[in-house]
C-alpha cells in the first residue's frame, strides 16, 4: 500500500488498473484502497493550498512536539 500511495503522491497519472489489482491480491479491500487514495489526495491538496498562500511550516517535529 505504501508503494501505491507513493505512486499517487508523485505521479498519480501513472497509476494503472494493475496497480490496484495488486493491492486487492494482497488483501486490501476496495474501501481501504479508496480511503488511502482520498487521504493522499487531501494531504496533497492542503499542502498545495498552504504553499500557495505562503503558510509557514510549523516544524513541530523539530520542536519535539506533534501539536501546537
């Protein structure tokens, strides 16, 4: 699944029906595959919007915390 999510993140246009079938064959359900695609797409969307508006990085990991 992580390889597929990386593919969707970097080059979604390269995703094929065979890629999805490999996930099914590995035991992933249609709902799980769909949710992975939706979550990946939403993260990309929000990151692009934040970048477009110049929202600065919060750098939580470097600060040693995960929330504000």
